[in-house]
């Protein structure tokens, strides 16, 4: 079998639209098909620039946009054929517009694109660049500081081109404070007073601005502490709660309590504090209490002494209670002549105490007493 082009049918140098026949042959002979027309669609769309409107830019801010085209044979190669790009921008051969524009205004220009088959196209474009707001310091009133108390605030600015760089251009910061290049004012002031100074800020494009500021540093209120319970002259027994109030212009780190001028022990809380006191560890009679407050700067203050009395039942006199069937619960039961009832003696006894009948009942009950 063979393919035969019919002569005289072609109208161009290509095979598009030509007539062909098919001839099949063997030992017995051959046969030819009817003529057929072969059509090949080899048309390529024309090359054209499809970018029409580019985004605007801002002077001092990074810019990026990519041009686009269609048709022709890729890859494409781009260039600026006339006009001027915004100052600071450039066009790569791949069609990327990038850079940081430095001048505001409207910038019309013409781009040309060429494909792999050397076909070319062009388009008129434009980029509008606007100006940044002018650089200015927006901080106007700074918070006050306190002697021996940590201070921190951050200066602020607007406009210009970030990042900003800060410095002190005049005057003096409060003793103990410093200004970082990022605008952070921090430290611990050590001297009270008013401190006026001037700060300067510079942006990435070397624009600058300045402002006059001031920080007022005050002395903290001194620490105070008082005991509100027990009241001066009160009588207490058993476990009791000592409580009071404390104040300080600085942070309170602890409140402590001392009994009879002894070592201070930590209480719970700060501005409102409490301390658990077991008076069974104290002798009956007069005692004193004092409280001390401590703050973050190492300052302390001590309260006035509070006098109080302890009156706990003596285990020495009450360890033996006399009881009888006819005893009176209104009596103390501490002698055979004034016994309590059995039930009241049992209720009033403490660990380690003994309950004895009066002498007239003593012998019959001796065998019933447990050993101590």
C-alpha cells in the first residue's frame, strides 16, 4: 500500500488543502481510492500585551508587579521601549517590575515584548507614585515615674519610611533611664524631679523629626503597717488570728509578725494580711506583737507594739478533776470538796487528765481507773 499525492492539486508550498489518494497493490493487481483533501490548522494567535493597568506605588515603599502577554511562541522577553519607569524601579526580561520608588508622580512608558519566533508587540502603560506622609513624632505626654520603681514606655512616630531610629538630641533623661534606638524608654529612676529632654527620630530614607518631651519622677509613699486584731489590751487564748493592713508606694514583697520582740515570721497577704498565732505556746500573762512590711526597694517599716494578754486554762491545775454522782457542774471539780458531775468532768477533761471521785468515793473507784 502506498500514499500518492495527486499532482496539480496543491495551491501552496505546504501540504494544507492538498488532495491525496491511496493505492493498494498485490500480485493480482492494484486499486486506487477516491481523492481526499488533507487540511492542517497550523494558525498561532498573534502576540499581544495583556497588561493594561498597573498598581500604583508609594515613594519609599517596595513595589512589585508582573507584566503579562498572550499568543506568539513563549518564552517572552520584555523591555522598556520608550518613556521612563518611576525612579527606583526596573523591568526584568521576564516581565517583573520591582524596586522602591523614591519620587512621587505619574510615570508613563511603553513596554515591548518579543517571543521565541521573534514576533513582537508593545503597549503603553503608566505607574502613579504617591508621597508618604511626612515623618513626625506622635508621642506627646509620657507617664510619670517613681524613684526605685521600674519604668517602661515606647516612643511612637508616623509617616516617613520605616524602620525608625531614635536618639536623645538635647536635655537629660531621668537618672537611671535610657532610650534604645527602637524608641524604648526603660530603667529604674533613682532621683526625683522633672526631666525635660528632646528626642530625634530618623527614618530609612534619612528623613528626620524631633520633639520636646518630659518625664516627672516622684518619690514613692513610704511603707506603713498596722495591726488591727487583736486590739491593744485584748485577752486571747488558744489559736487566734493576728491581722492588719499595709501600704507602700512601691510593691510590697512581704509582711512579717514578731511576738515579744522575737524573730519575724512571714504573714499571708500584703496590703491586707493575716497571721495564725497559737497562744498555747505562750505563758499566761502579758505579751507584745509587732508587724513589719518590706518593699521591692528594700525599704521597711514596723508597726507600733500591740499589748495583749494570754489566758489559757492551766493543765497543771486541771489535770485532775474530781467527780461524784451528786457533783455540781457549776464547781471547778479541782478539789474533793467541790466535785463536778461525772458527765461534766468527762467533757472538761483534756488529753492526759484524770477523773477521780472525791475522797469519800475514792476507794471503790480506784480499780476502775486506767493507768497514765
